[in-house]
């Protein structure tokens, strides 16, 4: 683990008799004690007593040096608790905020938030004029669940700050440490005085926190207020679109178009609008926005690639290929015109070739896809392209050749090594050689420990083998390593629901996943499925219809069809089942469901 403000920097500060860095000197000029003239040699005390906010002038004694060295060596050995307590004791003795900050860093490195808060309080007490110290103390107090009085403390800081926008941003950083978003919103409401609340930045902050708290109506209201306060603000217009999509999509897109009509160079908003229109299935509208942007900025070649992506998403593969070929011509010209290594042209060309390969794959032209991937010359993408070539060889039925390609590739770092293992496991899994895939990933889990991707994929293989206990053990390890891994919560919750096990816990896990990734159709599908298992067919139908509208895939459609069937809406269910069968007639979930319900298509 890397810790900022290293030992060398600390020693330089101490060796300079605690002289201030330039920035700190500016902050503390009035409080700094000037060096004293020593008329006669005398022993310096190891403990310095000063008023709060002052910085000491003290000789670097052997005792102080010993404590610094002991603390740093302990940290290097991973003994962060010992390192932090030693450094914090020294900070109190010499009254130096920089030493307190170092203690804070050690506590954070060891994951000790309580200790970090104690160090932050010492740092803030010793440097009362340092805004970073004060903000850090408040943030750690929030992270420790100590929110009493936080709104009033933030309000005083914001009211006293000459730059209110910066102070509001600092308040948001503090509130970001609070897990309960509704509590965070209530505290922000307390922190904004009536005068401050009128600022566009205040409305934007309230909009963001309200959206995180799940209050979409309040989020939109505050975004609209921000736009009224500053009609030219593209940031406000973006939020009106983003948050309005959850309340009234048609009005939100209309508002965005109205802003663009007044401000045609609002690039970020136009890109966001194109994305939202695409998600709504309005591909023509989305392409129209991108074409309009291209006319205004013909030198913006990235728009050409975006049009290719959009055409691909719309299923217009020939149009997508045409855009990509134009884009590649431009990138090739850039690559030859500029000094090698001075542009992103190789990476941009690699992205285009990967999409061209995907188009060829979708059209069943596997050899063309493999050839396209072979033309990638960007070193950063070469190994990834090689793994994709191996996957395509496996799709052609050449399993042994595909595995050999993986084995012969030369990973340059651990990230590529992990990718190689995962690619090989996928090839084995898709070839129904699950036991071999499990053996491979089990060995990799031991050889490359604490790798989230390996543990997650191994858990999914255990689900195939119906080893639910092993699946749960690994997914809980993933969650411990990455508490924000939405798909780990989702996979565990869905598996429990699908096996009709511990349904309340399953719903809680999926709720956590949905909190982390509220727009993910697969997680919506899981929530719909657990609601169905709990007997709440009305809620189940709502979630499954939302998921299916975003991602009309066979498995989601099968779940939706089953809920419709249970509600007696059998004609609608048959139509959904038939659509799923056309996309993937061999889908196991679909086949099992049709057999269980006695449905024939």
C-alpha cells in the first residue's frame, strides 16, 4: 500500500528545524514562532508545549529521530497500528500538525477509521487554519457515524468561507462518507443557510445528494432551480436531463433540446442526450444529435466513432462498418503524420478494429473477425486482442487450438495474466468442460490471491455445479475485498432466490446491489425474480418490465413471461416466450421454464 507524504519528506521537514512548506507558511505566517538565538548551549526538551496553531522550532534529537524511524519501519512491515500510535504520540509532544497528518495516513493504511479520526482531530487542533485538516476531521467523523452537529459545523464553515462554491464542494466530500444518503441529504439541508441556498452550486449539490438518496422528484426540482438561477449553466442542464429521465423522460429530453437550441455548443449535454435517446430506443434521434455535432465540429473525429457505436447498437451493422472504416482512415493518417508515440491514434485504431471484429462475429464471419484483431498494433491492446482471437477460435469449435493460443501468448503483467486465466476458463466453460475450468480457477485463486475477478468467475462455475455453499463463500470474499461490487451482491441474492433459499436475505442482497447500480437491467431482473418468489407479483412485474425494456434478453424475458403466466396473462406470456426462443432456442432457463409450465410454442 502506498502512503502519501513519505518518510523522506517528513525527515526533510524535521531536519529543517520544522520549517514550514511554502503553502503552510502562507497560511500560518502570523502564528509561526521565529527561530530563537541560542546564547548558550543547553539541552533541548523532548516535549514542546505551545499554544494551538503554533509550529515548534526544535532540534532533531536522538529521541525524536528514534520514534520517527520506529514508526516508519513498523509501517514498512505492515504494523500500521504501532506506526500510527507512535507517530501520533510524537505529534502531541512536538505540537507539529505534519506529524499528526502522518499518523492519520498510517491509521488509514491500516483501515482504522476510529484511530484516523483521533489523528485528524489532533491535526485540526494543531492547524486550526488549515481547511484540509478541518474537512478531513469532519469527513472521518461522518465515516465513523458521528453526524450529530455535523450540519451546524458545515454551515459555519460555508458561511465563513469567501468562496461559497468551494466550501459547498468540501461539504459534499464530507457527506460522501455517510452511508445513509437520506441522512446526508438532511444534513446538507441544515448546512445551507437561506442566503447560500440561492446559489446555483447549492441547488446542484442538493440535486446530487437527493438523487443519491433516491428522491428523484427533489433531485429534478433542485436541478431546475439551479438552471433558473443560472440559465446558461450546462451543468444544471445536464442534471435536469439526467434526473428528469427518472421522472418524465419526454419532458426531460424536450428541456435538453430547448437548452441546446439556445446553446448549440453544449457538447456534454448533446452527448448525454444522444445516450439517453439511444437508451430509449430512439436511434434516429440520437444519430441526428451526433450528426449535428459533426457539422459544427468537423474536426471532432471521436464523433465518427460514436456514430459507429450507435449504429452498431441499433443493429445497423453496415452503417457501423462504414463509419469505422472512415474513422480508421483518419487515425491511420494521424499515425503517419505525427511523431510515433505522440498521439492516441494506435489506441483509437485498436478500438475501431475491436468493434469491426465484433460486427464480423455477429455476422458469423469468424475468420474475418480474427484477421481484424490481428491488425491491432497498439502494444497496450495486443494481448487483449490475442485473447479475443482465442475465444473466436473456440466458437469455431477449435477448442484445443484456442487453448494453445492462450498458453502461447506472453502476458506482460499481472493484469494480463489474470485476463489469460479468465479467457481460458471461459473457453473451457463454454465447451462444457466445467470441472477443468474449476480446477484452473481454483489454482489461479491460490496463485494470485485476493483477485476479485477470479473469485467471482469461480463462484459462477460453482453455481453450475450446484455447489451453493462454495459459491456463497467466494462471493462473500469478493464483497469483503470490494464492498461496491454490485454484481457480487446480485449474484448471491439471485442464486438464493432461484433456489428458494433465505428469500428475505436474498432480497436484501439484491437491494444492496440495486443501490450500487440502480439502472442495471440484470439487477432489476433479479429484484423482479425475488419479488416473484416472495409472492409479490405486482412488484415483480414492474421490475421485470423495466429490465426487459432496457435489455430484451431471453433470460429476462423468460422471467417476465413466467410472472405474466402466473397472473393469467397467458397470451402476453406466450409472446414473450416466443421472442426469447427466436433469440436463443437452446436457452436453458427458457427450456426449463416452458417444460415446468407445460407451455409449447
